C-alpha cells in the first residue's frame, strides 16, 4: 500500500479534535501511532455510536478504515503535550 500522507500531530493543553469522520474517497485506511501521552484521549465510535477509548501507550499502533467516527478529547491544563504520527493510504 503506498503511503499518501504522513503527519506528526501535537496536541497541547486546550487542544482537541472533535467527533468526525474523514471525507470519503480521500483515502481508505489510516494508521495512528501514539508517541507520547500522559492520559488517553483518542476515542472511536461503533455503528451504534458507542464510544471506545483507546489506551495511548507510546509505540502502540492503531489501524482503521477512514470512515470510522472518532475524536480526541481536550487536553487538560496540567497535562503534557500529546504526540502521535498518522499514516494514510489509498
């Protein structure tokens, strides 16, 4: 699978990524690799809109289709910055 985009994300206190799903057709799958986090914030939602919080262990990878609804909840004022790397492909 050719990687089309790779990005390193940094979320500081007050940062978040609201509940969303990525645009259809841009890419099929993405892989998220957690690099640094003091608290888990990444949540994905199943077809019944039930939330599933993912344990953000440094080095852990998570691969899923781009149509899955997901979010990263707000980083608290006393938390360290959170870092992750994302790869997407078509």
